């Protein structure tokens, strides 16, 4: 009985591993080998998407409320005035996994995206912009009065 | 099949503003249900928007994008009457594509 239980647990674990492997999807190939969405530290998550030698920039504007009541739905807009903006990636530093999502900006598309994110607690939100092959960063603190994770 | 997306696209001064509202649970995989079991993660991974065959935006998301995701972006070169095609795929392989007409 114990034996079969162990087997079941093992096969379950194997399945999870396969799912994780399958979770690394094609556009992610440009990101990194392991899934950057599972990384728990901000610096490592930034590195996993290629963000190194970051230059703070005033040309990146994060539009978001200073205080958000509901962490489950926090509107965040990022506008990059940097010429040749190729991608915009959002991070919430204090989320269990800081990487929120990445937006690819082909030429002809304006360097500006808006979405809504979940935030577990008050945190800095970072926007990482790749422009002309270089990485730039901006941050903004958003205060949360009600967390959006767990619950 | 998930519910259709709501797509609003408006052309103004040569720039098309696109707003998309998707219908998706965006389950993080960290929440527990009433019996204390973890609810498995279920979220949109990939979003692609295209205009006349040309990709105008791609997005790669994790579970921290809010439930029923909202996405707004702008691209140049679209005309009134053109269509914008938006496709998403989630971590379980479900897909959904919808079109919006530029106003």
C-alpha cells in the first residue's frame, strides 16, 4: 500500500516537472533557459530577461496610482519615450515572483502599454525597457491597502 | 472555450489606440480553495496582436497579471475599417482569437 502511494507521489512529481518544462514557451527562448516567471528575487528575475547594466531613465514614465485600494487589480501604464524601444517588462518587487510580464514592441508600435497587475503588498514597481539594445529602468512605489495574492 | 475578448480600436491622427479586455481567471497557483487545496495555476501566457498580417504587439505574461486582463497599446499605420486580430494562449494550451474593427 505504501509502495503504491509512493509511486503515485513520484509520478505526480514527474508530471509537475514535465509541465514546468512545457511552460517554457517559444518567445521565452529569448528570455532564458529556466522560467523567469518562477524566480523569487527581483535582481535575478531582471537578469533572467537579459537586464544588465541598467541605466535609470527619466524617459520611462510609470503611470499608476500612488495608493491602490485593491491589490488584485492595480492599473499600471508604462510609457517609454526612448527611441528604438523594443520591449517593456514589468516587475513588482515584493510579489512572490516579481516578474509580471513582458511586452514586445515592434517598430511602428508606440512605446506605451497599459495593463492591470496583482500586487500582494505595498511595493516598488519596476519598468525595464530595452531600447536600441540597451536596458533602462524606472520605478514607482504603489501602496496597497488590501493584498491581491492569497486572500 | 473562453468568452470572447472585447476589442476597441480607434484611429486618430494616424495612430490606432487598441484596448482589449480578455476573459480569463488568471489563477496564480498560490491560492487555496475552501478545503485547503492549492488551486492550480491557470493564466494567459502569450498574447499577440496583428494588423494586416503584421505583428503590432506581443506579450508574455505570468500569473501576476490581474484577472480578466486589460491591455492597451498604440500602433501607427492603421486605417478606419481595418481589422486588428488578437490571439492569446494560456498555460493549459487553450487559445482564443478575436478581431476588432478600427473606428
